[in-house]
């Protein structure tokens, strides 16, 4: 879907939902628990809104507006998880001048809790990424990149577990294949491991061993590739694994009207979502859990970042 058409559609839907409130169809009891997952992908250093003269999405986006919206949601919801699916870097002079420092500082102020690495995080090489890491007060989850023989060894994590009011959330991250996409000198001895195999291993560990109530994959492998059907993608990831509840994608800059439902290897539903690029949208998925931490209902909302939404 074209960006301009999607944003118009999302804006209409958002107005009908009375942003940022979201409701469930079922009755919410006093023993139920609620988790609000907010997510972004492919921000590409778009610190400021697009200018009013921009062709597709004039005066939309911007870190400050997103921060205000997130703060508003946090005041209304008890348990908010804010995460990103990679390609924070590259796209405006802010990255050219500051190398990612500003992006990481602002994301830290917004309270991001985890991100995965996109291919553009390698644009200034491993040394450039390492230099900016102290500014990121959140974890980078890189489950299928092996940095053992590089300067990034020990600086990223292969998974993370977060507890929100007794709801145990397991997260891991997947990156796209770097060969042919990123200059070899920018990733050096980084090893790319098969995303499907790694995803299954991490999902089993998080769901079965660590007893997580919700397993989320932060993916930067891309939605799907009709021209290259053999290429690994998020759709295949959903269908060829199990024990993953939610895949939040990136890389292909795909604008979803709403999360897709796919059937996994065990015949169960897994949600897949992606919110385009450049911080034009904020994805929101709300989970309602019962007292024993079983998922009771899921609601969702795609929020355009515009002046009237904050």
C-alpha cells in the first residue's frame, strides 16, 4: 500500500478509535491484566517531522510528537512495553553529523526497552556502532548475529526477559543477511546464522524453559519477497516455527493496515505487524491476560504521528 493512502486510512481509523484509548470486546474483570506493546521500525534518523512541502506525508512524523504520544499512553495504561525492529540509523543529516548519538539518546529518553539491529546499523562499521552504544539505555537483541570475533562481542544480547505486573515477556531479535547488502568491511567477522533455526531455538527456550507468557520476535529480515520466494522472511518465520506469539518486523518498510494472522507449525495463530518507516506510525497491540496469565483477548491500533494525535 502506498504511504500516502495508508496514512490517510490510518488517520480515519485512529479518529474513530478516539486516540489513544483502546477497548476490548470482552468484559475486563478486576483480576485481568493488561499489557500494551508499542513498536516502531525503520526510523531512519527522521528526528523532525517531514516538511509541509513533502509530497507524500507532509508535516507527519517526528520524535518529539512520538514521545508525547508515548507519554500520554503511559499515563493511561499500567504496563507499557516500547520496542523497535531496527534501522534506527541513516536517512537524514542528523546521522551524517552525529553518527547515531542523537537517535539513541532520544530513544532512551522515550523509554525504549529493546531493539534489534538493522542493516543500516552497520553503515559506520562495527566501530561506529560501538561508539554510539553508550548512548543507548536499552538492549540490542541480536540472536542470529555472532559477534564472537569482533569488537561487539558481549555488547549485544541474544534474548531478554521483561516482567510487567507478573506477565513474563520473552524477546529475541533477528537480523537480515549482511552479505551482498552491507560492505564486508563494515561487518568484518560477524557471522550470520539461519534465522528460522535460531528463532525456533530461542522461542523454545523462552516459552518452555523460562516459562514466558508472551514471546516476541523483533525481526529485521523483511515481510516477504515475491520476486525471491526462496528468501527467508517474516511470513516464513511465522509459518515454519512455533512458540512465538508476535513478530514485529522491519526492513521492507511495509505499511500494514492491521496485524496479520499466520498459522504456525503447530497450527496456532501468530501475529505479524510492521509500521512502515520514518516514524510515521506507532504500532500498538494490547493484550488482555487472565489471572493465570493466559491470553484472553488482543486488540490493536495503528496510530499516525501527526500534530493532532498528541
